[in-house]
């Protein structure tokens, strides 16, 4: 299957348009090369995601500083339940669509919740903040690989360390660049629309690994290591081998249902 986008009818709603554009643009993993999608393909999808609003995906667009952490769902299930402690407020994942080539979904994060530092092996990821604010910290691996001498940690360079507030442009990370390893901390209640191409798949070796980051100055390298610029822009990342306990539940997607194209 070749990369590229061919003219089609205009879909009736933005999520359908996003699905159809991804369907035409991303080949199945068996047909894909190890290189990321062409820049024009990524730009087309990113531009479309920039236009998507909370209402387009079934989320209410109002002041979402709801300490219960559930105000953004169009549901009466938890109304009147009172305030819940922060540890009891889960991150919600709303599944929209997935196939071997790509997935589309939404993460809804209550204030101060965290998605820990993790990677996206062999994947291109587009993320659009639909509402709210979040702190994003991301890294890319230093190549060739540089290992620490005292523990199983690998050197990475900081790519992003800032707060992003909607509306803002869709962010893009690639298999080897753009901040492939990242973590999110919600500054306020927020939601992120994600497109993963291809999605995680344990059988295909696309396994999510979580990491702990250490300051560059805290560890020494196995060999002599010189870094360009400020050492604070580098960190040692060590894989977390114990299970990561994230309070994340599957929520109900209430936006327009994707109508699959016939192949």
C-alpha cells in the first residue's frame, strides 16, 4: 500500500474525516517500512486534528475544573456522588477506533493526574489537547547508545519540558525523534485526542515500557561521554521492571460512531 491521500467525498463529521484520512494514509504494519510516514501525510492529519473540538467527540466544552474529575462525561452516573479524593479519580480512556495500522482514542485526565514516562517503539503519535492544560516532558534517545556504568540506564536528550494549554497545535512524535518518550501531568482537567500509527502490539514487539529519569549529573557513563550544550538537557532513563500502577479506566465514548470504509 502506498503512502498518500487521494480525493474522497467529504465525511459528515470530523471524527469520520480523521478515520478516513488515517485509513487512506497509514499502511498496515506488514506493508510499512521502518521509516515514519511522509511529512505531507503527517501534516494533513495534524491539520485536521487541529480543527477538532471537544463537542466533535462528545465531550462538553465548559469549565472543566470539576474536583470530582468526572464533569467532562455526558453521563448522569456520578452526579450527586460528592467530592472524591484525587487518588480515587481515574484517568479515563475513550476508545474510538483501532486496527492493525492505527488507533484513535481520547485520554481524559483529572487535575494533577499523571501518565508516567513511557515510550512508543516504532510508532508515530499525533496528540491534540482538546481542553485544559497539561505539563509535557519528553525525551529522545542519544544515538549511538550511551549506557551508565553503575546501573542499567541509557542516556537521552530532553525534547520538551513545558505546559501546553488548549487551543494549541497538534504535537507529533516519531519513532526516533520528536520526543518519543514522554510523560503527561495534568495542570487542570484536560483531554488529549491521540492517533497512534501503528498502535501498541505485544506480539509485534511494540510493547509499552515505563521509565524513571535521573539527572545527567547523578550517574556516570560506561565510557567517556561529552554532551553538547547544557548538561541539564540530558537525563539517564532506566526501565521500570515492576508493574506501573496507573489509575486508568475505560470510559464510554459518546461522540459520533466511526463508519468503517469497505475494503
